[in-house]
C-alpha cells in the first residue's frame, strides 16, 4: 500500500475533498514533515513556520526532541487508561501546572473548546451553590473567541460564528472590550463569572490593558464573581510569561489552557484555585482527557520550557520583532498599527494590503495567518532563534513592500 506521505499534493487535496467534510477553508498546501521552526510540503518546498503549526498550536516547534523522546517511551509503556483509574503521568503534569499557577488544580480534556466548556460548567455550578440557580450569567467581551462547541460558542461574542446554529446557549452577556463602566453596570446577583482572553487572538491580537484586567479583578472581588481567564492561546510561554495574566498583576480564580500544552499532542486543561473547584464526581468528564500519552508529552513540554529558557526567549524575540514591525509602521503609512505581547503579534493595514502580503509570504516560504483582508497574525514558535527571526523578517518585509 502506498504511504500517504508519498502522495502528491493534488492527490492529498482531492482525497480530502472526496472523503472529509468541508468545514475548513484550507490553504492549498499539504505538509508532510516538520522540524523545529520549519515545515516541508509534499512537493519538497521548505517553509519557515510563523504560526506554530497553525493558530499557535505547537509553541515548541515541530517534533521537539524532548517531547518526541517522551512519546516514544510512552508508546511502549501505556497509551490509554480511562479516568476511572490513576496513572503517574497525569499526576506529574498536574503537579507541574500547580507549581506554575499558584496551587491551582487541573481538569484535563482534549482541546481549548473543552477547557472553556469545563470553565463554564464550573462557574455555573459554583454560582448555583453561592446564590441559587439564578446565579448563572457569564459576562464575555466583544471580539472574543472561546471555542466552537455550544457552550464555548455561546460565550464567544462574535455572532458571525453563531449564525446558522441558533439558538445558542442562554445566559451569556456580551460587553464592550475595555469598558469597566459597562462591566460594573452589567454585574448583578445573577452574574457568576467574567470570562476573558488577556490577549484576544482570533479576532486580530488585541492585548488588554493593565487597567482593564486589574479593574475586572477588583469588580469580581467586590461583587463575589468568578474571574476566569482564557489562556488557550496565550498560555505556555507564548507572551513571554508562562501565563499572560502574569503581565497584569492579577490572580484569576479559573484559568484555561490547551493548544501548546501538549507539545504537539492533543491536550487541554481547566485550572481552578482549590476553593473554587466546584465540580465533583459525576458533574463532568472526558474519555481521553489526561490520557498517559498526552500527559507524558505535556510533562516533557513543560519541563523543556525551564530547561531551555524558551519563555525568556519568547519575551526577547517578541520585543525584537514588534520593534521592527513598528519601524515599518513609521515608514509605511499603509500600516495602521503593529501590536502584540511576546510572540503573539499582529500587523494591521489601513485596507486590503494584508491579503496581498499574506499571499506573497506563502509564495516566498513564510507561513503566517490573516484575519480578514487587513490583519496579519504572527505566531512564531517560542524556540525561535535570532537567525530564524531575521530570516522571517526579511521575507515579511519584502512581501509587504510588494503588496503596497
């Protein structure tokens, strides 16, 4: 039988179209190999990956040796047991995350959407116990994105994602980003939680201000409301701290994480302070969440952050790239703004120049994301070297220049 890795690009794409539901607007590229910050397509072309596998999903780059070694060992040991039993790899990962989050306890799942669902259920269970069943409202913010399952979709304050799937789950109120007066006015006895991304990713990389994040913390403390932070994309060192909330001097009750956590394996988690772990046996579950294979990979990934200084590297390289992007913004009036935190960056144009620049990047061997026609999202792996940073900058600068 022919190895699928040997299929041509056309064969791969045609087979997808014949046998896989069309739920993604895929770029017509088929990748067959990855190493570090690079990808190779089925035609043998090499690309510098500045999306971390796509949407910040693999912060340690491709096939990180520490994670690969852990996976190989685990494949020969134990791949799966259900959550009816204990295993050491889940225990160790829980310990590592607790040490890095001030003693919070983990619930393991498979994805960011599932982590959001867990946080939503935890908040409502906590609210019911605190003030009765009417205490179930969760406040989120315009432009947010918390996932595509029904609870997470309903928490997402972008109705374009909800269109065609109504009715959404009730009990969510959407508020203007950065507006503490609107938040204070919306909070009442019915409010159980505020749920926020410290940097809004999918909508175009919009960091919160310290005043906004600290104001949310203050209002939640004053009103006896859970403060929940969605770190699915911002966590695991992406912003130059292990958690993005650390930039803001806040201490949320609940934190969600996924994407990069597994080091390339599929894993998500919802962490809560011990006094706020409202879910008890029978309330929630996940068949494959926290399985030995995924938690072994994630444990190796977390330890690699410390051993190799990747969090500090994300801070340094992010500052370097953002500085260069802002130089371009001063040079080219077509660039409206360059913004970001750590290696979670964006360049926004006045018009549709971003779409042309994105196409130019792919042609020249640099993979980045676009939001609409005007925003480029840049999410390099946090292992990015100085050579790779300069290589990507040269490609991106030329791609933008040709698009203007």
